[in-house]
C-alpha cells in the first residue's frame, strides 16, 4: 500500500505542473472541449442573451421584449411579459500542434432563464442557471522519474492520460427596477458551484510498475454579487433612432475548495477505493474568479437596423488557483471586444416574402484570452452569424446562431484550434397570470 501511494505522490508532484514534458494530441474524442480548458479551473464560458447570440455578444446594452436578457439585471425591470429561455449548443474543436492534429466535439447545455414581471415594465425578477467556466479536455504527457533517489539506475519513463470534466456553474437570482422612464438598475446574487474532476491514467516503461488510474476531485461553493445599469434615449438624430448604454460589474468571487485524491486498488483480492491522505494545506485551497466589467453601446438606426458594440474586462491577474501555482502564473488580464449588426425585416407593417419573417445577425469579436503560456497569449478571433424567427401571434421566438473561431498558436509547443458550431435557443414571452376578459 505504501508503495502504491508513493507512486501516486510522485505522479502528482510531476504531472500537475502545467505543460510538463512532451505533450501530444489524442485521436478523435467525443464530448471533449478546448485543449486550453485544462489549465486552472477551466476556460471562461461567455453566455450570451438569446437576442444577441447571433452576433456573438452578451447583450448588455441590447434590450428585446421577445427574449430574456441573462447579461444585464437592469433589463429585467423593463419586461412586460413573462419570459423564459433555454439554450443548447454543439462546438467542434479541430486542434493542431507541430506534430499532429485531432478533432473533438462538445455538446452542452448552455443556459436556462425565467423572468417574471412583478410590476409590468417597472419591476422584474429573474432566476437562471448557466456555466461560468468549463474544463472538458483530454491531454497526454510524457515524463520520467528516478526509481530510487541516490542510486544510479535508469529513469523510468511514463505516459499520463488526463481526462478532465466539470468547471464552475452558477444559479443566479436577482431583480431589475426602472428608476426613470429611460433608466433602469438591477442586482443579482449568484451561487457559484465548483466541481472539477480529473482522471489520470499512468503507464510505465518498466513492466515492474503496473498502470495506475486515480482521480483528483475539487469541490467548493461561494456567492457572487453583480450590479447593472441600462439607459436609453429616443430620437437622438432622427425620429426613429434610439441609443442605449448598458454596463454591469461583478465583484470577485473567492471559493473555499477541498481536493480529494482517490484510486481503486486490489486489496485481499477485492477492488477497494483508496483515499490518498494529503495534508490539510494540500487538501484545502482557494479558487478565485476575477472582477468583471461588461459595457455595451447599442444604436437602433431605425426599427429595422441595430448596431451594437461591447467590451468585456476581466482581471485574471488577480485570480487564484492554489492547487497549481504554475498554472496560476499563466493567468493574465483579459479583454474581449466585439461588434455586431442586426436586421429585422419582419417589423414592417406589410407582410413581405418568406425571408422577411426572420431576424438576421452578423458579428465578430477579438478576445485577448486569460492565459499566457510559454510567452504566448492564447487569443481568440470569432465570427458569428444568426437567424431568428419571431412569432407574429405572440412575442415568442427561436434563435439559431453559428460560430467560427481561431484560438491559440502552434508555436512554443502549444496548440492552435479551429472552432465551429451552433447554438439553439427557444424563447417564450407571454402574458401570464392575467384574468381573461370577455368581449
């Protein structure tokens, strides 16, 4: 038993130190995400409101009465309908390094939200669930260790295959209130749940050492605070135009986490789960999310054309991941800027052809990324397009968006990813709890 535990301890001390040893991509993988989600506690998962999903933007300054806004709590006070939305997505990652390539796919639940107008167009509350970070990856590393310290024996080579899953999810509840005719404010509190699992399988060059599989699990929770403001002004340059400004700030979130390391081992011919007893300092740690500032400016040229620009700032240099100081050192401040345009031909008073029944969206964004590895920023360029169908009998809608992105680099022993996929959102907006009237 002591021998078994000592081998796992050696693997722990070597394999968790970031990009250690030689690294390679695996073959085609189902339900696996970005290679870079394996660093720290996962890659940021930017959740967009259904209305602006086709532009690849959060919608912090873009209000729609036909779909709920998950990005800005101030907009919840503007709703005259009971709004609900649910979204799913599929992303494909074609990754390549200097030696080989791989293809991965990840189907995921994106978000759920329900907005209830307590006082119609004045006060509204929201309940939602969405991911904050995602850590879904598979990584293979090669390394070696000396079998006995102080004795000149050949090093033992080994290969580790690490499969990671989980991340941070949040349940968010809050309210928005219209202060004045053109100004609304909002607040939300989120329950952040951390669940991160990494299954590590090690194979050794010396047959004296049997293959070992063990699990590293990190769990914890904390609460967040988010504030938002939304303001608009009509008829700025003409009789039909409108300009809107939206901004949110989320305070840093510090999670007190606990890590456990376990493996199955044959003891007395029985398969037994063995817990590796770490010191309290190694078991208990801190996972800290950065402060986030999200701003946007939306200009409605008329009732048909909408122009939107956004900028997101996250101070990842202040983040913490005490379980891996090497990977924590990769964190850097992140800036994401994007621009998008929408066309709403269905808003005409006269019914046009088939293609006039849809909403069309185009957008692009540049993300400096939250990682700097081996002196290289892991940035991302995204192109987005979307189409939405708005019901003429109600304010409900369906939004379908498409995404293509390029992330990372092949230099400095890193990985370049081509990302493409789609997201689908179903949005309900109806009057509820209203007594029917007879004519």
